[in-house]
């Protein structure tokens, strides 16, 4: 994982970070994550979606701005 990505992932809540890493780094399916963490699949799906949106938003700060012509 790129250093700037790791920095942003570290800012997620503990639960969102665990779910994101199990999915992204561990390659687990959401249903497997739900079983592992003893959460409902819907909770895992929601927390993963929230984590992904937060990461997308936060990582925009690391992108160079495009020149508008």
C-alpha cells in the first residue's frame, strides 16, 4: 500500500479500517468478513461503503490539480 494511502486508511474508524483491510488486503468476501467479525452482512457492506467513500474523498487531496484549458 502506498504511504499516502496507508495514512488515510489509518484515519478510518477502527471498524471501518478492519473491514476495509480484510476486503482490500485480505481479499475476503463481505460475507466472510461479517462472519469473522460477527457482524451482519449489511453492517459490513455499509461500513465498507462508508470507508471507500471517505478514502476516495481524502485521497483527492493527494492528487495534483489538473490544469484547466
